[in-house]
């Protein structure tokens, strides 16, 4: 016997066939819509403000998906939901005459267009009284059984179209994400930054310490990598004379998947000539504060059972001091990887393989420091071993001018005063290649000869920034998983 779901699909397919027999196209190419649902609601509110109770508007045409259907014999109420709002539609047999029978072909999930004036019902709901209606798209699969709030996490992530249909909160979250990205662009554009586009397929996966995805170009007969960062191409723009540049785009890292990591994610990188990491730090806190005001209306957000205030200035904390505070380990006294790994093991932090000293320090930050940084803060002054592209501090060559921004217990931005000494940069890259040979199971930055040659033409002092858009959306929407803010996250095979 066919399953229940198959039976429902068959019934809907029969309705499609019956419509076609009647000469009705269940998928017409045109939609005579005059107003979005929200525009129609606004129109009525304006009419009611002018004419008072009992106001009615002129006829308008609205369209949307049928989210609810309540038939009472000679009258039917249905809810149409478009991308702007939900609107109730009242269909009466005495008004529609023979056209009322078309409702027999209508199911939840169908798209309709309805035309008529707007009025307010006795229950107080603004409603369109349909004089005509038509089917725009006949859904041949029924919506999820839990139409008002699809809950199964696996289904929500794999079939995001159902999630967006069923959960208004999810739809609103992705609309907010779009506004957030737009506001970041506006913030940077107003400061004179120029948006550019750099290659996604690159011959050298440089600019970060990450494992890349590899592919092969058949015409050129050479391997390429999906970019792990946009940094080196954006710096080449600065070298060429674009003093303020940025890019918002996808980067790809062939690494683990968890609540903070997706193999592909959206990254903002910006570079400003004649600036340093202190100036970038100020720009970051001002940017996130301004964006929060625009998309949320306030600089305070809920994170679990805590409230986070994004108002600048954010505290500047020493990386070394925070590690000591959270773990009791003085990294200046544990300069050998073996000794540092042994101290970490005593705390239950396991080092993977023959980890380098820089990787061990990064692991300490991830395990002991990062989870405790709920309020927005900047960690500053990183060891040189962790930052092959950053400029050394003039008063302490063992440290670099770098910060990472944290909030909600996760890193949301990374920045440094960019290293612009071509000889020092070449040496750092060579050291990274040597470390790769020594620690084969660890990711290091890669030597990019074209970038080094570009750097020899001279790059001014520059402040660079990398900010994870997905994590910023997580923060501003109070979501604890990156999969809640990426429309189509990567998942394991079923």
C-alpha cells in the first residue's frame, strides 16, 4: 500500500490534472499583483486613519503562499504569506459566484493571487475581501505536518526551504543577516573604502593557517585551491594604490565542522593604508555598534541568559595575561613545545601529534580563554610565531601588533598591522615552510612568490582586518550554532 505522504502527493497531482482539463494553467507566467501584503496593510491603516472605523480601501491585488485555510461552507478564510507579511483573505460564494468552486483545488502551500478591497473584521483583523482570485503555483507536495513551526533540526538544515516556509523567526533571521551585510558595506563605503573582488581559485592557498580544498583545471592542466583568505590579493590592491579596500565573500577551509565552524563561510577582509591595528580596533568596535543599532535598534543583545552590551570602548586585554589568568601557565616560561604540552596535559588539554609552540598557545586560547570572553573584548599582543603576516612591535620583537575580537565566547575578528618589509616577510614564509616539514600534520601559511614580488614594489603601513560574518550574525541573533545563520550548511550524507 502507498504511504500516507505518497497518497497526498497523488491527490494533489490529480488536482493539477483537473485544473488543466478545465483550461486553467496551474503555473501561469504572470501575476497581476499591485501591492505586497505589507503595502496593502499600510494602505488600509492610512485609510482607517483618514476615515475612521468601517473604512475600506480601493481594490488591490496581493499574492502569497496559503499558510492557513478555514472553510465554512459558503465562506472561506485563508492566510496568504509573502516575503513581507501575512494577510487574511475572505472569499464568499455570493461574491465569487462560480469562481468559488476553484477553492476545491486549493491546498496549503499553494500560491494564490487575490483581488479586492481591504476592511477590518468584527474580530479586528485587517482582511482582503476577494472579488477574484487565481492559482499561481500548485504545490504538489504538502507542507510539513508541523506547519506552524518545523522543529526537526535535521530537516530544518537539509531542507531549508521548508524551514523558511514554516518558521517566521528563521525567515526574519536571514532577512536580518542581509540587512547586516548591507549595513557593513554602507559603513565601510562611507569611510572611503572600495569594494573589490579577488580570485576564489588560486594557485597557492596562502594568507592563513588552514588546510585548503584542492581542484584541477583541465584546460591549464594544473591544480588550484579554493581560497582560504582574500588577504594577499587585497594587499596587492593596496600596493597598486587602492588605499582602502574590502571584500565580503566566501572562503573555504577543509577542516572540522562544529557549532562555530562550517567548511565554507563568509568573511569580511579590509585593508587601510597608513593605518595600524589600533585604528582598526577602534573601527571594529564602532562598526559592530553601528550595525547593531541599525538592525536591532539597540546595542544590547541576549546571549543565553546574559545580556551583552556592544557599546564602545571595549576592554583591551593582554593575551599572555589572560592565558595565565585562565590556566596558570606563563607562556614566556614555557618556550619549548614539549614542556608546554606537558603543562597542558596536566590540565587535561591534549596536544595533537608533535604540535608547534604557536599551535599549543592557540589551543590554550581556544580551550581556556575564549569560552570565558562573553562581553566584547580585544585580546592584544600575540607571539610572533602565531602571526607570520603581522608587523613586530618595536618595543618587543617577540610580539606582533595584532588583536582578536571576542564576544559570546567566540572569536569574531582578527587584525594586525600588516608586515610590509619584503625581506622579513620572505623569511617568515620560509620559516612557515620549514615548520610544515617539521610538523607534517599541522597547517602553516604558504609561501606565495607572486605576493612577495609585489611587496618588493612597496606597501605603505597598513591595518588589516578579517571578520567572520556568520559569527557576527550568530552574536546579534543570539544563536549558539553557525548552522542557524548559514542558509545551507554543510552536512554529512544521510
